[in-house]
């Protein structure tokens, strides 16, 4: 004998089936391919590296200006925190790239 929970699930499943059978499928518009070319992986890595170096240089400049008293302490702290985040991200990406390279080198040919 079927329990009450199995009857409920059977009833709800058949109700959902009937409801989906009555639905009319709407035609989805075709997705047009992007006209612009996507950057290659090497270009993305190059841009990320350049952005990282630029962030480091900007943070160092803010720190030097802070030592001279030209910049507020809060701006120096914010630049230092951004620098720390950028360096941590760069190190994590580097570690993943090295790990992937080592994994590829271990593959039998």
C-alpha cells in the first residue's frame, strides 16, 4: 500500500506533467555571435600583468607622497590595502599557472 507522502508526490508530479504539456513553447530569438573578436588567453594574461604593475606603481607613488605629507593618511592606507589585494591575487594566479604547467608536464605523451 502506498503511503500518503508517495501519493502526494505522485499527484503533484502528474499535475506538473499536465501543466507542462499544456504550455506553449515560445520561440527564443537567435543569439547573434559577437562581432568583436575576443582577446586571446595570452593577451588577457599580458593585460592583467600590466594592470598589476600599474597598481603597484600607483600605490608606491601614493605611499611616497604620504611620507612627504602631500597625501592624507587614509589615502595611503587605501592604496596599501589595494596593493596587498593585488599582490595576493597575482601570487594566487601565478601559483595556479605553475600548478597547471606542472600537471601538463606530468601527462604522458
